[in-house]
C-alpha cells in the first residue's frame, strides 16, 4: 500500500484529504508545515506528496526546492496545491519540479484521480513488490511480463493491472467497485460489468491457472484460497 503525504496548514483541508486517501487504498499522512513534514519524511517514505504552496513559515516552494535537491527524495512525485486562477504559482511550481497541480477549491474525487494517474506514469520509490510468483503464475510489474508455468502470456494493459492487483492482495476478497477504482480510476464512466468481462478473458489467457481467480458471489473476486 502506498503512502501519500499531505502538507497543508488548513486543518480542515488536511483532514479531508487524509480521510479520502485512507478510504481509497492509500495510507494518508498529514502535516501542517515544513518542520513536521521533514521530521517524518524518512519514516513515512512517501510515494507522492500533496503540497500546499502558501504555508506559514517556510513555504511550499522551499519544501519543493529541498526535495528536488535531495538525493533521497528528488524523485518523489509532487502535486502542488495553489490558489484558484493564480497562474504564477502554477508555473513557478512546475518550473521548480512539481509534477502536477490542483487549484483551490478542488474536488476530492478529482484529486484522487489525479493521484492515480500520476502514480501510473511516474516511477515510484515505494515498497510495492515488483515480482510476485504464486502457484505457477509469475508477474513482473516493472517489465510488464506475465508467465504461466514458465511460458509468457500476453495481456492487455487492464488485464495486467487487474492480475497484479489480485496477486498483490491474494487470499483477500476484492469487490467489483474496488477493482474498478484501482484499475480504471474515478475518471472511468463504465459499469462494473466491465470487471466481469475482463476477469473472464483473463481466466482464459491463464489457462488452467485461471481457476486461481475465484468468484465471490454478490461481492467480487479473490485470487487464491
């Protein structure tokens, strides 16, 4: 599970974002400013940072500058939080190395969707397992390869993401809605029936190992016993 840090001095906004993160498959951590953030960054080891620029004391620009100058933290994705329609803040933040921005006021679902999109395209310094081998099925996330009893099989992007998520959470029942959120994101407007179609084709491609993916009636799916 990925750790996401929120650096925001408005407690109501900070608590709202942390709550949303904790309910969408992440571990959320909130800090009001520079000192508390850097006091905990090593322990938390964030996969992504939501950073308000207008902080009391040392502002978000100083935090962003120190992150990008650090050998340990320079590659952590950063989404800056800016005032509405303040183009100067957006441009300056992006020029300093931010990966994306959201403007206040913002929608929580859009923010979660942007986080997912950024984590999909930016290399992570998180603790997720890259290679998982289970009951003759091996998946290598970094190389985007899947092997069944030593033979490589070809999956679509969504089939691959779904299989990896199921294997990463083996023996845990995953609801259709959760699969939709994790694999398609909030910006996907389809129905959960799409999940059933992809599971069916995924089982076919896995051959006899397709039976590892079990249907849990009225809930969703799980991989394993």
